C-alpha cells in the first residue's frame, strides 16, 4: 500500500516539475512584451501620420475646395490603423 502511494506521489511530483519547467520556458520576458506593444503602436499610428501628411499635401494642392482632406485622411488612417491592430492581434 505504501509503495502505491509513493508511486502516486512521485508521478504527481514529476508532473508538477514538468509543468513548471514548461511554464518557465514559455514565459514572456519584459523585453518581448515591450517589443510587442511597440509594434502594435507603430502599426496603429503609422497610417494616421501618413494620412495627416497626405491630407496637408492635398489641402495645399487643392486650395479652392472647402473639403478638408487632412481631417478626412486622419480619420481614414485611424480606421486603417485599427484594422491593422485587429489583424495583428488575431494572429
């Protein structure tokens, strides 16, 4: 009876050790999380900045229009950036 409980204890202990070792190998570091968040920030803000610059350029080229390209393209950049973040997080 005692041998059976020793075997169960040994098996349980080995299982726990294996789980702990696996968790340590798969644990994300602060650096990897920082890089991940930086990437998310870049893929969101880059279309917004491009939209702003393109909007200012179009507003300067087409001065006779009352339509503001800058605001419209910034909004379009926000939408595209949000889609980029969604697709990135989905992976």
